[in-house]
């Protein structure tokens, strides 16, 4: 009985960790897009790095979702 409780606790921690990772990737992506728009209002060439970070975050998230 004790073994099944430990397994359930491990699964809950893994689910919570995955949820935090997904939330972090989504927030990084959207904040990168907002930062790119703000950077491009001053200078066109400065927003590319933010867009690259957003694309990378969304790409990793899509890879993780489609892998399961």
C-alpha cells in the first residue's frame, strides 16, 4: 500500500513540473513577442533576438506536446 502512495506522489510531482515547464515556455514566447514589438518601434534590427527566443520556446513546447 505504501508503494502505491509513493508512486502516486511521484506522478503528481512530475505532472506539476510539466505544467510549470509549459507555463514557462508559453510565457517566454509571448513576452518575447511583446518585447520584439517594443524593440522594433525604435529600431528594426533589434527585435530579431526576441523573436528568435519566442520561436525557440514555442518550438520546444510543440516538440514536447507532439512527442507524447
